[in-house]
């Protein structure tokens, strides 16, 4: 599958997680970062999407430690949470 198709599929999966909170966290990160990803970073995100939403959210907000195999620049960017729009 080509890169554009793969990213479209990942974008859909990122924004259709089952809860609004997970959609904002995971989908928001995808929208903010995916345009600059290389193949390894796409692979990382694809693996992450296989995890349960509650786990991903706990890791991102810091209530549970990230598994070692996810640690790195993408995990750090996702944990900043500066990509989530907050209505005022």
C-alpha cells in the first residue's frame, strides 16, 4: 500500500477510536504530526493504534508509564498534549 493510502487509513483509525477523548488525543496527534513522518514513524503509530485507548491515554497524560518499545521522540511529542484543541 502506498504512503498516502496508508496515512489516510491511519487517520481514519486515529479519529474513530470510540470516545471523544481518545479521538481528540490520538486523532489530534495524528493531524499535528503525520505529514512529517517517515516510514519508521508511521510504523510506530500503526503499532500504537493496536493498543487499547485507555492505555494510550494513560501513557500520554502520565498516569501510567509508557512501555519501553514506544519510548522516543514520537512518544515525547505525543505526551506534550499541545496538539489538543481546547475550547474557551
